[in-house]
């Protein structure tokens, strides 16, 4: 019979997730020797090594991989128990764990600020990440809900649209097309586009749109953030396609120009997404309702 403690399992789960003793120690506010001691005691209880170190890298053994699966399940069940108990206290206390696609971070803090004013005792955790990491978090049930563009197919998710997300073509203010009207799509084939990384929601929508219209576009530099694309467009390195929500400041200060291109904007939507089997807390339900009924008005769309 295994004699494990929740403390040992939580430390083990953190080391397994990071594959790093030091990062696990930092996350759990422990010293690295304390983490090593917890793992050593756990391995003694299990009777097998759970990690192996090759050079400076840490790897899970076969036994470690098996235990990691169960430790994650136990951690999620404990989190659900905490949620149920918090629900008994209503909205006076509670935690909300939200992940947003990097593009959505241009407006998510404003929404969370309004929500926080209404429920000041609620603790909100916001993680801003790219689409690939966000999908992994959804698959692993690591957050209450996500705010993202087009949700993926194949995962057992609930996704509800709460706001439009127009994608527009941006150019430097001195671009030859800056003053043109109803620019034909074919004209863009001679332009260089600065694009997001593969897997980005904006990149996927952009490629799908051009393919549907039979347009071949020239991809220049690949960039991992909207800010990098905006800076590069301002510098004259090419055109970009971004969410209108990301360029409010640049339009106000006249540092970028939205081109009048036929077929644009590409109209997408923002979604609030969570696992279908997720038991939403009272706080999470309140936030979801808040997004669906008030987000557009608050953001002035």
C-alpha cells in the first residue's frame, strides 16, 4: 500500500510539469533542497525512481509518467472540491483562472477591471499565451475558461461568441496604397506580408482567406507577437494583418494606416471557451454571463 502525502504529490506534479527542480521550487515557494527531499521520500514510498537526470536535463521514468497521470487527476479533483466549497460561500470569495490568446490581451484587462470592481473579493489569475499553449491548457483542464478566436474542432468544448473580431490590413502611413480606395485583392500579391507564427489564429484566418480567393501572398518575416508586427510595419518592412483591437493606439497617434481593401475586414469572433465537462464555479458562471451580455457595450464595439 502506498503511503503518499498530498504535499509530495503536488511537488511531484510541479517537477513533472516543468521537468525542473528549480522551477518547481520557485512555483511552490520552496527551496530546491526541500523539493528534492519531497521527491526522494516519494520515490522511497513508491519503491522506484520517478526521475532520471541525463546531463542537466530531467526526464520522467516509466513509473514517473504513470504517477504523473494520477497526480494530475488528483490535483484536478482537489481543485474541483475547492470550487464546490467556494460555491457554498457564493461570490463573496472565489477564484477565477482565465487564459487569453495574446491578441485578446488588448481588451481582456479592461473587462477584468470592470468585473473586479463588481466583485472585489474575487481573486483573478490571468495567463496570456499563444494559441498552441492555450489549446494545451484546455486539453489538460488547467483553467476555468479561455478567451480566444476560432475554437478548435475535435476537443470536447463549449464555445460561445461574445464579440466581433475584425481583421484588417495595416500599412505605414506613407505607403503608396495608404490613400487608395477599394484596393483589389490581387494588388496585394505584389506586397510583402509580415506574419504571425504557424498555428496563430490570425495566421490561420489570413491563409484561409487568401486561399479561398485564390490569392498568393508573399510572406516576409515571421513574428511571434502583434507588437513586433506593428513595429515592423511602421518601419516599412511590409504589410500586416491584425485584429482591429490591437491597433487602437497606433490609429489615434496616426502611426499606422488601415488599408481599404476589397473583402476586408475579415470578420471573425471572440469566444469564451471551456471544457464541456467543466464544473464552472459560481464566479466562473458570473464571469461568463458578464462576457456574453456586457463585453461589447463596455468595449464600445
